[in-house]
């Protein structure tokens, strides 16, 4: 068949999945549980009379729908060795999540988001996020953590690392291999499943899951729901995974 990848790529993808998926299984399972919870919340709200939900909850629900789409795709990519691509989606999830959280503090600002014309007016630079809100992403994050600069810097650094993957910065994404003995060069493409890929995959899945969880938490506090207990059940797992990631002890038995 024309335009079909060669068999070697299929083989490498199969090999990558066999190697990396078990190594990051705990993080992938956590992400899966988060987006399943999001889907359950969305299903529970389906068919609600228009206007019953608070305006801010309606907006956040729309954003959560997009986040769950990206989160699902990121899991599929990361467990198959396409780590940088998962991180690229992660950068978008970060922006979406913090946009949703920002609207909790400034619900009136969501009108600017709703009425943005940047899609149909290429000159409307100020209509694009985050300029639309007159903020930088760091300023939005700072608002979302109640002005705590230490927490904001830590959170924003996660975004920076996701953007490094998105922009394929050489120090993070090395595709060039040099054999100095033979004086030859080669280009290495995804899928990746070395130790760096395993760590980066774990990093991406954990943090984008936490971002989605924050939006769910914001939603369930907007109205009565049965999902608060489900979020509480996830807390011990989240803490355990955070500790594993910090110690780089991310491999499962």
C-alpha cells in the first residue's frame, strides 16, 4: 500500500509498547482513571436543562471535554514511545486547565474567551490566549495559586518542561547520534523507550492527570455531585506517584 510506513517502524512501535507500557503502567492507569472520572461526570450532567448549571461550571465543562480528549490521546502516545508528542498535548492541557481555574476567580472574564474572534480574524492577536485576558501564563498560574510565588514557579516549571517537548529543544530531545569512532552520524526518530523516555513519559502522564483532576475538583465544588468521594480516593495514589517521580523510582515490578 502506498504511503504506508515500512515494516521496521511497525516492529519498533511494537517493541516500544512492550518495553515502555509496563514501566509507566501506574502513571497510565492513573491517567485512565482520571479521564474515566471526567467522562462519568460529563455523562452524569448530560441532558441537564439549559441554565441549570452555573455559568462558570458550563464553561469549565466545555474545557474539560477538550482536556479529556487530549488526555486520552496522550496516554496512547506515551505508552507507545511517542513521549514528546504526548508532552505537546500536555502543554495544551496545562493551558486549558489553568484557563478553567482562572475563570473560577474571574467568571466575568470567560465572556472574552467565548467571544474571541481570533479564529476568523488573523490580525486579532490580542484575541488569542493568554493575551485575551491581558495576562501571561505565569500570571494566570499565580492567580490560580492565590499569589503564592513559590508554588507558581514550581507549577510554571512543569509548563516549561512540557513546552520544551513541544518545541523539541535539543537538550531535551536528542535525535542526532554520533559515532565518533566510525565518524558517522545517524538520526533516531520515535518511538523511544530508553530510560529518559520512561521518565519523561511518567512525568507527562502524572502532571497532565493532576491538571485534569484540578478542573474536575473545581467543577464538583460548583454543584452537588457524587464525585467528590471518587476524587478523595485518588489522593493516596497521587501522593505515591508524586513521590516515585521525585525519586525517579517509577518502574513497576
